[in-house]
C-alpha cells in the first residue's frame, strides 16, 4: 500500500514538472495547429469525396459513350446492309432495263427488220442471256412462254408489257406511307384531245422516286380509235417508260395495245404490238406538255401531290357501298381497285397484269399500285385465308364542296386466273361511286 502511494505521488510530480516546462502560448499554438490540421483533413476528405463522385460520373459517361458507340455501330451495320440491298436492287433494275433496251432499240430503229437470220439468232441468244441474268421468275416464265408460242403477237405483247412492269417495280419499291415529294413537274395526270379524230387521250406520268426525277413510268389511254386503228374502234392502252434528257424534255418508248385485242395499228399490221417513241416537252409557262405530233396535254386539276398533313381515308370498293363523305378543305387518301386472288404467287403475277384507271368527274387521276397484301385497308368484310389483295392508292390535296362522281375501271393486260376463274384480257370490272364533300 505504501509502495503504490509513493508511485502515484511520483507520477503527479512528473506531470507538474512537464506543465511547468510548456508555456501557455506554446500550448495555444499547438491547439491552433491541431485545429488547422483537422480543417485541412476535412478539406482533403471533401476533395476526395468530390474526386470519387467525378470518377463515378466518368464511369457513367463512359458507359453511355460505349452504349452510343454500340448503337452507332448497329446503325452503321444497318446502313451498310441497306446500301448493299440498294446496290442489288439497282443492279437488278439495270439487268431488267437491258432486257427492254436490247429489243426496243433495234425495233424502234427498224434494224430488227433488216437483220439476217444469223444476226437475228445472235440477237435472240443475247436476249435470252439478259433474261437469265435477272432475278424475276415471272419474267423468265414469260420468256419461256414466248419461245413456246413461237413469238406470236399475243405472247410478244405480254412479254414486253411484263418487262416494262418488271423494270418499273424494281425501280419503285414504293410502300404505303407519307406522300412522295416529287421533284419534276412531268409527274401527274394529263389529258388532251387528239386533233385527228377528236378522241380523248389521257396520259399518267409517274416519277420513279429512286431515280431522282430522271426516270418516269408512263401509262395512257385513247378512248376511241376508229375502225382503222383498232378493229371495232375501241379503246387503246399504252404502257411505257421515259427518261429525262434535258430540264424540260423527256424521251420515251412505249407499247400500244387494243382493248380488247384486235387488228389495225394498235396492234400494228399483222397483229404485232405497236411500238412508239417520241418526246414530251414541258412548258412551265402554261403547265402543259407538248407532244412531238403537235398535240398538247393539259394537267388534270387535282392530280398534283397533296400536302404532308394527315389525310382522310376512304376505301372505294363496291361491296362496301357507293356513297362516301369527306370534309372540305382537307386532303383525301383513296384506296381503290381492290382485287383479291388466292395465294401470294398469283398475287405477284397479277401485279404485272392488273391496271386500274380512276376518274373523278370524268377526269383521270393517277394512283400507285401497292404491293400485294393479306389485308385490304379499311375493308368492310373480313379477309378469307390465303387471299391477297392488289389495290391502288392516291392522295388528293382536296375536293371542291359538292358531290363528285367517281369511276374505277380494272383491266387485265392478259388472261390470268385469280385462283377460281380466268379474267382478261381487257376490262374485268368497273365500279362507280359518289364522294360528297361538305
């Protein structure tokens, strides 16, 4: 006990001795330095926390950049695939164009009629090789039928018409969507009076969107031809293709066929199809087209493309009723010419054969044939299994207030079955409708 007491007293004495050696000022300085160090430590900790937060942000940004890079890579891959697909489509279009060019040029220049047997044989071999280079199975089948029929007039007309349609389809690739922004005023529906026999001629010129305003699909009709042009004096129908040569001049090649088929110049003597070539010259001052024979075509008033606003939608189908109503001052999207066939293969064949003429108040309106589809837009009845529809579509800027008489005429360029019955050639159906705008 005495020993522990002595130790405690010694410890207290040591503390007193140390305190006596440190002045108050020194103690305060040490305390201040300690507080400063603590503040610096807190600042460093705050900076460390901020640095850690910045690192986390950089990590998040890096993740976003990597994600964006991955998306860009996917878009690049899709774009490359799309470019490759376009190259294949353009290559296919060129292959189909060569099929037409190889027979059109010598026919239009008259060279084909002066060829020797050896030259004609060489032309046939080149023609056959060009057909084989395409991927169009229908075109190849049509060419095989042409050889089987020994180049009869009907088989020749069917093949050449199918060739033009094949080329136009490969160039178009049009899908249902917003109205196309056309680049050249040639595009549209035109009409004129033939000064020779006073018949009404209609010409529908469709700009091929992928061509950038340089290639045009041309379809036309002559409502009466007289007994000298077509036996029976009925209608003649034209299918052709035009190429822009100068700013307002187009050169074209076309085929005229009688509906129904007959003798005369449409087809030409000997029941050959009538080939025609010429020029269209657009006059911007009068918004007319001057034909090489002196005829003048005027634009149908409501044939220009409509605005890109959301249009009213109407289906013109006899089974769904004749009377339709629309609001004034708004664009109208029309679906018309619906033709149902059994099976997709037949639908593809009908796509090269079916043409549909639309007139509103007696004036022609140009529309676009849509790809075969299992559903008809706005159809009033359910679609049967394995039925595919072909139909046309057009967007009108608007129609004047009142009632408008509409006629839809469906025509087949050659005989073809729909899976149940055979239709054509010639007109296969006609429907009339009334659109009341108010």
